[in-house]
């Protein structure tokens, strides 16, 4: 049946596919190319694809390394046309979201293979490879893929023998899972205040809460920023405490060249759908301690004796499946580019909003490098509006944002009435997460910056 719809040609489709691949793999914001002016078909082809003429370059000048032999007035045989195309992955009217993954053909091919062939004798091929490559990436001896970071935290505490009567120190600004994992074991989470600049556990505050019941500390590398692990590790040694790092959003964050999650007894990471690396849901537990690893591994598998169906203890089911691991492996193998893009987005926000004196961005601690999972700032008391009004006004402009986690000591679920410390309350009430997905273009980030600037200067 005849149709009036004109389909794009093969070359147009191939060029668009190449552009998409380059954006996905390298997080580029533009492509520049040179086309001979005399090649009108090529010029028209690229023009239809959205490339714009920026400059004409004489072919003579382009090929001459020594301009002394050029005779003034010599006619150019032809010209190179410099044509540029800038990418804005979001239409100007489309809603800007706070997060979003970068999925390439590599992940798709791995998942397809796992779905079609990852069964029976190959039921754990991708799990094993994901675990081994993750351990190598972060610099740990052992890694165990889990169904979530929450599950990894629970397994970590159980492996360390944490239970009823014990107290575990946690930051008051974090996702609830950090403290919930403590509660799962029957232990008591103790909420510790944060530093007002980095939003991390304060070493000074930690020491105020240590007593005979304190058994462990769970520092959180909040929003991909590094906790002060050198000081925390020193305090842990001083008081004989275990350290479980909640590095859920901090895959690739470094402290003195060592990656977050590898300072404590055990480190835990997340691959939830908004994180830097995604598997939909999923987590990873890492450690250098073989005994702790084997305890966690057994508990993860319902407490059964390895290689049998004989159950030796009450356990849990916190396993990752092979298909999920296939997606995670592809994401891990492309992690460096994604970290680079996250940092670029954050730097752009800081540069674009640094002129506003009542904005205080979350800051890196000394000798650390964050992956900047979420670009975030708090509004000081000098701000003309509140954080919640800013979120509302951005939403009216089709820009999503979200409040920073509230101080979790305020929840009435812990079995006792906790005191909410001052810095945690300030950050929880005044800080905001900005759109930070790795696929955001520079133009989109600039759109967010312009709107924030406009709202705060009304």
C-alpha cells in the first residue's frame, strides 16, 4: 500500500545511529566535521541532519604548513565547510529528571546473551565475571553480588556478629536503609551529626557517642562524596569497632587514591536504577577478609552447606541473578566515562551558580575525589526563598529535583526517641538534589542553572 511518509535513507539512519553511539559511549555534546563545499550532496545531507555551517576554510590554506609560499590573491580551488551539530538530549519542553542511566549496545548484548544462553551450565557466568571485575576495579580481594545494597549491609552486620544489645553509629543524613539494616539485626542505630560542609559523619561527633555497647560504625559516602575514612578508621582502631562502609552511591569515589568501600571491614554498593551504575536493583559486598566473606556468602544462600541442600543455619536470600549481573558487567566496563560525565555536570553547576552567595554546594573532603552522583547544595538563611519553594518553582518549569534526605532520627520507627542533631536538621531541611543523570547535555544543565538563577533573583 502506498504511503506519503518518506522514510530516511540508509546513510541517514547510519549517521544517526553513529551519533547516538558516540553520545552514549563518550558523553559528547557536539560533533564537528569538514565537508567540501563543492560536494553539494554531502552539504545538503548533513544540513538535513541538523549540522550548521560555522566556517569556510580555504583548501589552499588548509593544506599549507608554510604560509610564505601563498601568493596573495591566489584563488581557492575549493573550501572546507566546518559544520557543527550540538546535541540536546532533551527537548526544551521535556521534563528534566534528576537521574537516568546510560545503557549502550554492550549491556544490551550481554543481557541478550544471558537471557538466551545463561542457564544450566552457564547459570552464573555473568555473576562470577561481574564479581571478579568489580573486586579488581575497587581493589578488594572478595566481592559478592547481592539483590540490593540494603541486603549487603544486613549481611555485613550479621557476618560481623552484630545483634541485640549492640549499638551501631550511623550518620543522621542518609537513606533509611543504612539504619534499617542495623535494626534488622536487633541492634540499635545511634544517630550521629554530620559536618556542615561535606555532609559526612563528623569524627568529633562519633567520639561523643562511643560507649561499651558500641560495636560498629557505618560511614556513608553520601551522594558519591567521600567520608573521612582515615579519621574514622583511626577511631575504630582506638575503640575496637568494626567499620561497614555504605558506599551505595560512591562507586569510583577515591580518598588518597584508595577507593571508597575498601577502608573498612566490609564495603557495600548499590546498582539501583538511579545510581551511577544500574542493574534496576542490586548490590555488591566487598571485603579483604576471607572469613567474613564466607560467612556472608553462606548467609546469603539460606545458610546451606556449600554444594549441598543441607541447611546449617537460618539464612537469607539476597542473591543477584545472572541476567541482572550481565547488565551490571556491561555498566562496570564503561564506568570511567560515566564518572567523567558526572563530574563534568557537577563542575558546570558549581561554575554556573557560584555567584549566588546563599548557595553552599556539598564539598569534597581534603585529598578526595567524588564521583558527584548527585549534584547538591543547601540554601543558607540568607536565601530569599526556602528549599521547598525552589523545588516547587522548578517543577513548574518542567525541571525535576528532590529534597536531600531528611534527618532519619526523626522517624518514629526505631523503638526509642532519638535527638536530632543540629547540622543534620539544617541540611535535611534546606538542601536539594539537582538533575544529575549522565545523559544530560550541557545545554540542559545550563537550562537548569538559568532557571535556578531566575527563581532565586525574583
